[in-house]
C-alpha cells in the first residue's frame, strides 16, 4: 500500500513503538484480498444466461429473476450486516458470509428446476454476498482510518473490479470449453479459500492491537452493540426523515441499475446477440474491471479534495451519455469505438461509491456505515429491477436496445438528484 512516517497516537500504558507502516494498511490489504476472492461470484451471472437457457430451456426472464433476487438480497442484507459486524465483529460475519456463498454456488451444480436456481444462487449467494457488500469496506475504513478515508474507500471499492478482472476471463473460458458447472465450482472454491485468510489475519478494531486508527487518536474498543436488527431498522427510520437520504438512495438505485443490473448481467448476452463470441464479450467486461480500478481509486482521491455531490453529478451525466451510444457500437467484432466505450465506462463504473460514502459520513456521522448499507440496498434493488426487466425486454422485443436508452435517461435524473443534495450536516444521526 504505502508507507508513512507521521506520528500516530499510541495507546497508554506500555504501548509498543508504532511501526513505520501503520497496521491499518495491512488490514486494508487483507480486506482488499478478501473482496477480490469473494468477487468471483459477481462475475458469473452474465455468463450463465445463455448456457442455462440452452440446457434447461428456461426463459431469460426466469434466469433474470434469479439474478434479481440475488442482487436485491445483496443490497437488503448490507445494513443488517454492518450492524452484525458491530455486534459480533468483522471476522465472524465475513467468514460465515463466505461459507454461505461457497455452499450456494456449489449446490447449483445439482439443480434441475428453476426454483432451485432462485434458492441457491438468488437466496443463498445473495445473502452471503450482501454481508460481503461495500458496507464491509465502509466499516473497515471507518474503524481503521481517519486520514485518507476517501483514498482507502476507493481502493477497497476497486477490489471488486480487480476480482472481476481476475476471474471473468477464467470463468468465461470454463463456460465456453467445459460448461457452466466447472465455473460454479470454481466460484465456490474461491470463496471458501478466503475464509482462513480472513480468520487469521483480519482484526476488528485498532484497539485489538493497541493502536490508534491511522491519522486519529487512540480510543478503547467499544462494547458490542446488541440488537443489530433493531438498530439497522432504527437508523433507517431516522435517516428516512431526511432529504439527503432519499436523494442518495434514489441516485444510487440508478447507479446499480446501470451497472450491476444492466451491463454486468446483460452485456455479454447482448453482445452475443450481435454475433460477438462470449469469450470476447467477457474479455471486454474484464477490461472494464481494469479501468474501474483506476477510476475508483482516482475518485477516492478526488473525494478527499472536491465536493462529493458535484463529483456524483459529473459521473452520472457522463455514464448516461455513454449508454445512449452503446446500441450503435455492438457488433460481431471488437472495434475502436467499442474499446473507447469500455475504457470510458470502466473509469466511471463504481467511481460513484467514494463520494456517496463521503456524503453518508458527512450527514449521518457514527451511523454512516449502516446508512450507507441502506443506500447500497437501494443500489441493489435498482440493479435487481433492471436485471429482471432486461431479460423480459429481450424476450419481448428480441433486443436490449430499449433498456440501454432507458438507463441513459435515468442516469441524467441521477445527476440532477446529486446536485440538489444539501450541504454538510455532520452527525445528524449520531448515536450516544
């Protein structure tokens, strides 16, 4: 990560000398690698639509429904997962989540009916992945960092794209050469392999190793917060009485619709409709992952220096324009204008996350991780809606064009929503 020589406040009473590289950076590395390992499952849905349609004769709408259940539960689980991390610790929650992901993915190998796809991939993998959502990154960042929060948020957010970069070409090759089952087993093993890594190396709080957070003052580890579900709902009810919450939730729902729900789920089958090989289309998604890493880390750096709401407005506006051009770019082969779209879209993919987390932190203080969990829930509900609607649109119209255009228009609305978020009001929901 990076070295620092600045003085970090130490714990009293015999605290050992602080190392040159603060422990927070090692925790960030562990978190980054964990999210990469868990990202394998997110790379698979778009590759499953055509193989499952051909093998079981399930409609694309049916398969899209299973993906939409996965995406919705991913989001709805996130705020409860953040509260559970406050109650039981990060390590336990993440280890259990990875195990559930592994089990759900493995069980799909033996499925014979569509309801089993909904149960295994939709419910089990959705619940597990929700606990591994961006609320995990937000919790780690809030606990271990005071300085460089925007940068670290960008780096951890980019971990998902890095996982996509690693796994998507491999999974697409497996699906193309050996069928979808070996790909599902690979996802299962990847998630399970990360569990011991998390258990042995991740730490819940700086006080566990007698350190202050990076750039902050030493504080004792807070007592476990009981009533995780009640706290998550209470925070939601308080946040729902404020305008910024609805603007953040609405714009982030459009973010999810235009990324996970649309491009990640339907880009590969849409490109295949135009004659492009599945491996080539999956390779383009992997390239999006490359530039997503660059764009998200840069967005974190920008968030430390510029107005988060203005950054969001720019990101959404540019994304909307690019989606309006995509139907004209799909072709049997990869050409320069398509490569330009892939690079441009990759830079913008989840660049929205660091400024969104920053706005949650500004407005909701100590409860910001849980509030962001609910905002993330709206992101996934938006993704779920488009994952299902995209499949239905393809079945009805024989093309995805109407979905691309509608998503571009929604992104323009998200840009306007970001601009009208009011100025900073810290600790609106601060809990004693």
